């Protein structure tokens, strides 16, 4: 019978030989192997278990999923049906973008020092599986949250994640295009919208092609959704509200388009790129020239 450490070594070697692409919760073959083995065996929180024997059924399931990971080149969270973001569990499924936004870690830290006070009302725009809004609800225990999502499958999954965390009394899911279905104002808007430009969309590796285009593609420059958010957000923020938005590698294009906007670019201690903050006052003062 294989022990936990040996099974991790086995899967690591398999992944390393396959030259997989990472970025859906891990960034290398070793961490991906550890994530798979610990998730299947249920030993995620017990590092002392490395020498323990793994039951045959669990070993078989690990090897089955490892083989699928190599053959199908799908993100590991799709194969597991769940993932972790900022240490919190979420359900995930093919057809919905895998949660990985660095905004999660800013929320975990209470968005300090940029929030003067805990927000009473929060909007997660382009919510996908609902992870950012749920993390906000967990961090700010007295707030209410709206999760706004265009895609029906993602909205349904977001509702399941809300139920998973027992937050139905404070978190609601609305379906529609950007701000169309929401009712403000909000003290905090967080958004991880589609922001991949046309060049990057055309050169994606298989792991990223497994994700839905709707959740990634944002026109030639990657800003087709971000432009709309910047133009409209001021109408949905309180006077001291804050917009937090991710544009990833399209940040350079954003700065070229809006050279006068006073973007705040927080340091992302857990990795990632292209997350900006805009205060409501800045959005109000710049909206007329932008339009």
C-alpha cells in the first residue's frame, strides 16, 4: 500500500513529465500534485499524515484524476469539483471560470488601508462562482452583498456557493449584464471581469482554453468590459465608496487609455497583477471627461 508521501512523489513525476501548464490554484507540478493527493485523501489539514498509508480506493482515484489531468489538460479544480481561494473552499465546475483573483487576498486583509470603515453594502460584479462576494461577506460580517453575473450557469453555481457557506440571509445573486440587475448604492464594488485581449485569447494553452470564453475575452485590448465598469461605477457607489477591479495584463492598455485617472495599484503579496482601486470621488470627477 502506498503512503501519502510516495503517492505525491508519483503524481509529481507524472505531472513534471507531461509539461502541463498551471495557474488555476498552483503554479508548478509539485504543488499541483500535493493539491490533488491531499484533496482526494481528505488530509489537507494534516501535514503529519505524510507517512500514513493511503487506502486503495483513494490511491486509485488519485491516479485516475492524475491521468485525466495529463490527457485532457483541464484545470485541476474542474476535475475535483472544488477549489480553494484565500484558504476558503468553493464549488467549481466546467463552464465557469476557475476562481483565482488576487482581489481575494486584499479582501482577506480587509482592504486596508483603503477602506475607511467596514462596508455596509458590497457588490461583486461579474461574480462568476461568487467567490469574491462571499469572501467579502465572510470578512465584513455585518455587510450585505449582491453577486451580479451575466451567465446563467455561473449564477446558479454562485447560489450553491452562497448556500455552502450559509450566507443566504446576507448574500443574493442577481443575473444580468453588469449593473443592469443591481440596486445600489454600494460602499464597495469588487470585480474580476473578462480582461484577456485578442492576442492572448488566440494563444492560450489547453488548460485555459478549457475555460469559457465569456468569462475571459474582452476585445482587442482587453478593456471592453472594464471601460463600461469605469464609466458606470460612480452611479452605484456611495460618496466614500471604493471600486476594486482586476484587469491583469491589460493594465498597460488601461493606463494608456485613462492617463488622468488616479488609479491606486496595491501590492499583491500573493502574486497576480493588474488590480486597481478607484475612489468614488475620483470616478465622479473624471466621468464627464471620460464620456
